[in-house]
C-alpha cells in the first residue's frame, strides 16, 4: 500500500489481484476434486502422526 498512486487505483489493483488469487485457489480445488482433496487431507494427517 506504499505505492505512490491514488487510493482509488490501489482499490482497483487490490480487487483485481484478490480476484485472481481466489480464482486460482478455486480452480485448483476444482482440478483436485473431492476425492483428491480427501486423499491429500489423509496424507497430511498420516504424515503428522509419523513425526510425533
């Protein structure tokens, strides 16, 4: 937010960049799918138990 531009321009940039980030996040979840998401959760739970 230290950019030397107007507040309106900062708001527009924030909206665009936030929108792009959310689009990538949800796109990744769509590609991964429900079964892939569950498999990934199981992997990280199992990995956490091994380290204890």
